C-alpha cells in the first residue's frame, strides 16, 4: 500500500470549503550563506528554471555557483532584510500581508465567509506541500491556485503548477483545482499599476518628459530561447507595458521597457536593464523613474538590484535623479484588484452554500403559497 495516499483527515461529514492559495517564488529563511545555499539549490535545480542537461548543470551548480553565490547573495539579502517579529525577507513580509488582507476581504462578505486564504512559496518555506496539507485539514476541498506572477512564464507559473500537481497526486482525496494562468492585462491590475505610479508622482513630483526625463518599466528577464520555444512571457510583458503606458498617457519614448537579472552567457530577452541604465546615464538624463510592473511585491531583485545597483549604474554614468517606484505591495488598490481577480475565478464555488440556502428558502415560500391557495 502507498502510505502517501492515506488520508488522515477522515471526517467524511465535514463542511466543504473553498481555498485560495497565493503562490510566490520563495526566499531563504535568513540572510546567511547557510540559509541561502539550500534555497538557491532548490531554485536552481528546477528544470523549468534552468534548461541545461542535468549532469552538466549538477557539476556547474554544486561545484561553482553554490559555493560562490551563496555568500554573495546572503550579503544582498542582509541589505534589504526586515527586522522584527513580523519581519523577514521583503517578499515574505509583503506576500504574507497580501494573504491576510485577502482573507479579511472575504471574511467581510457573508457569501464568501467560508473561504480560506493561504500563501506558499515555490522554493523554501512555507512549501506548497505543507500549505496544501493544512488546507486539507481545514476541510478545503476546492483550491484556486493564484500565482503572484501577472505574466505567465514556464519558469515561474508553470513551475508552481508542477509542484501543486505533484502534491495533488500524493493525496488520497485530493481537492478540485482551478489555476490562474495570467492576469497581465486584467483591468484592475493595470489600474493598480497606474495608481501606484501616479501616487508616487503626487508625492515626489512628476518627471518632465518634455525635457527628456524617462519612465523605465523593467521586467524580470528570461533566456531568449523561451520565446523561441513558445513561451508567451515576452509578449505579455510588452502588453502590460503598453496598457500601463496608455493608462498614464505616455508614448513609447517616454515610458520604455527592459528586462533585468540576466544570468550566464546565453542571450536573454532584450533590451537588458543594466546597459540601458548606463546608456541613459551617458545621455545625461536628468531624471529617471524605474518601476517593476511584473512584481506585485518588492523583493531582493527590486530593492537591491534595481533600487540600489541600478541607481549606482545610472548615476555613475552621468545620470541625474533616480527614483525607484515601490512595487504594489500592500497598497489598497492592489489588494482590491487581487480580490476581484480571485472572486472572478471562484465563481460557482464560493456561492454554493448561499445559493443552496436561497433555493431552500424559495421552496419553502412556494410550499406556503401553494398551501394558502389550496386551503
């Protein structure tokens, strides 16, 4: 007998619930080389992330990358780590807050009060396996998987689905699943990006685009071969950029798009953010605002690579003021968008119990009406 398929939660009469599982990339447990190394190993061992023959990559990963990058990455994490009892990496803190806010939003609505919202990380803790087990113990028999990646990529979204389905296979009585593939052009998501940028400008002044100031929309980069293989990520990033540019009333010279975090020697999606920052600095751009629309939560990549390293590159090359606009994080407009996206995708699930009650009430009313007519 396969013990993994034994369901210890045997309360057959338990009330069913809907679960919403927010999934993000992941984070080490601490800003130390000892904590970073296993996290990096899990992340970089995913064949969805690194499409290199396993034996060759195992040698490179364990012999070169992990010994070198673990300590270097730990120092970077330490530069952005949030202290305190509710602290941790910014990605963990913001994702946790988003899950709590979404839970509170559903709790306020009588028709969706039976919804359980949870968050998990594709790599590190809390793991997808751990959180799906917890939802099962809570009586959740339908789960909406909501990856916090607005633009679909096999390296992120599909990898998260892989792990969900792997865990699903180990369960004796698995939940029904729905997945959200992308929401890169969802009106509420685009609106939240627009409001985030405009709110920043209302506090810090707006760039003077007529005099050459620029808004740079930087997305996470992936190898170009993913586009050649049919991954729609490149196209979806450009659509998000175009819709946001139109919402802000800017043209493609005022708001430009790039891809960050290139790794290795292979060609990645272009233009690359770092060389573009240097070019804009060389052009003596007086002010550059940079925003990462593909990240609903600030993380190491946006705070250290973009806000810190990006500023150094730009200003060292001769650029002027550098403004890194925060990601959506815990802003109310984004939390409302997240609630709307989730609500649309659980249609027919969350209202089941309330509809059953309504149907029963109408039946009772019909019986009473018939009784009055025949009395």
